C-alpha cells in the first residue's frame, strides 16, 4: 500500500506488517510452535536442528566460529577483536592482517543489525570502540552492489535439501532532482522517516546540501530492515544449479542443517555460477525467510511460508534426535535467553543515543 509523504507513521505501521514488532507478527505462530513442541515432546526440540550451533542458532551464536569453517574464498577477510582492546592494539592487528579502511564492525554475538557500522577511518574506529563491552568482528568492506539472503536447508538422513527463500535487499537511498536538499528528500522517503532523528544526526553536515539531478545517494550501507533496507522477493532465482552451489558452500560446516546466508555478489550471474560470493554471516534456527517482507506479498503468504519453515526445522530436529543429538535443557535456555534479551535491550537503547559513523562527504552513485 502506497502512502503520501505526510501520512502518520503509525498508520503506515498498522497497514504494513513488515513494520510490525517481531512479537506481534509472530504471535499467531506461537500456537503452532506449541503444537510442534507437544509433538516433539520437548519445548527445546529446535535446538537439535543445528548441532554445531549453540541452541541451534536461536541466539548467542558466535559469528566468527561459523565463518572460519567456510572456505576462505567465500567470506570477507575478517578478524576477531576481544572486548576491551585499545585503539592502538586494534590498529596493530588490522594492519598486521593487511586490512584497510573502510571496514565493517559488528558484534561477534548479535542480531538485527544492532551495532553494525561501516567505519571509514581511524577517528570513526575510535568512536566505535568506545564502551564496547563485547568481542567484535572487523571485516573488509565488500562494495558489491547486490546483497541477498539465501535460505538453505538439508535433511540429516540425506533424503534431500533445498533453497526455500531468497531475499534481495534494496538499500535505503534517495535520488537527487537538482532542487531538493538531502533533508527534504529523506523527509519524503517513507523508510527514512522511521529513522529521521538518527539520519539528521548522521548527516548533519549534509542535511541542507542539494543533491544533483539523477544522482543516487546511498544513505545506509548496512542491509538490515531496521536500517531502512527494502526486502524484495528473489525466489525466482532458485534453481537446481544454485542449489548445487550452496551444497558446496555448506559442505565444510559441521552440524549445520538449517539457516540463512547473508551475502554480497557483484552480479546475479556470479551468484548463479558460484563466483565471487562473499558471505557476511550465517544464521541458524532464528533465521527468517526474509522475502516475506516484500511489500507486494500478503500477510497470508508470509504466515504460510513461516509455517513451512517451522515444519522443516521440526523435521530436521527430529531426525537429528533419532541420530542421538540431544536437545538443550529448558532451564538453561531460559536463563541464557533472559540474559540475551536484557543485553540486547541495553544495546538497542545505546544505539538510539549514539551516532557513531558521521560521514564527512556524501557518497554518490551514478
């Protein structure tokens, strides 16, 4: 549904489920989850889906452990920096690994794009490191134009595998008309309006700059929905050939059967041919078939797809359990989940107060 630039945000949220809080969108699915848990005779059955991941990848998943299992050609040059490392120490490790700016900084354990930033220079690196109380991954910035999420699963008994979802990410951008300032263009962009206070701080120096006619300006280099990225249905790209590509990519991963690869490629031909694929991270049972957030799709399609994926995770978990994989104890999971949610909330509140990456110049794209 299309809205005018001045339509109240609460109306946009109400009529577009892609903007709903996660708890609200998934509330109906909770009942189906209870049904599956009863069938499995375990409320933590899903933790057996990926034995190689803590809690099956539901939360508290160290990203670097998974990246290191992939072939080096399939992920960006990355280093793990322990919490508390000083700026000189971080710089020494970055230069020792022959990495250079720009970089992507992200928590080793984190989700939904929280505290993921593009870091352009030493000043921004220092700002990023301030008060970071967790291990951090620094990756080379991959400037490929196409970012995708590819959902891959395989059954432990060898009966089959598949690609069940592909989402194509359209970064938050504005196109200049030669008359409007950056601020005016952002105020007319629905997705930008949800983050307008943040963007005013981030682009304070460029807010009143007029963007030349026909020039595309990428506002956010991070492909997360809460950063204004638009998710589009890319399921037309699914093919037997592409499935073979992800079989090969997944082969080195121990105990992985269900999850989504977030990746970048120079072109769709590269993706299909398995070339120049750079995997930013891999998610486990917490993965969403993110194409469901395409504005052109109905909520009924979204729920049908989520149910299909819940059933796949259930089937994989049950097969693994028959092979001897143990589920996680419920009390341990609940205790760690509480700590995780409390920590995630504190990080989210911190993110609302901080604006780390302040660009000195506007990044234009023809």
